[in-house]
C-alpha cells in the first residue's frame, strides 16, 4: 500500500469512526442499539467507544484500501471522507 493510500485510509477510518461514535446524525442508530441490546451490552459499548469502533472500521478500510488503492473506487470516497475529517478538525482549531 502506498503512503498516499495509507493516509487516505487513516482519514477514512477517523471520519467513519467519528460518525458512528459521536455524530448527531448517528445518534438514532446508537439509541437503537442500546434499546435492542441494553445499555450495558458489549454492542452498545462498541458503538460508543472510538477505540473499539476504529478497530473494526480500520480493518474494513484496510481491506478496501489494499484491494482497490489505485482505483477511483477507493480514492474518491476516501479523499472525500479524509477531507471531511480534516475540515472538522480544522474548524475546531480555527473557530
């Protein structure tokens, strides 16, 4: 995997993990998980823990990056997700 593909995979993992564990748009999903499995279940913990979620997201992203790193099927969505994550980080520092 090239350095560029690795960095795009890193940014993608950060953005998807942040979306699942913190984003307001995914709050309904997290509440549904808690309602279905209970507040103290491992699954509920998983969708609320950035460290835990990033392991699974990173694994899926790595497989995707290794198989498609030189194609637009990887580069375009990974670039968009990485830019989204970086814009969010920058807005915290700049605002």
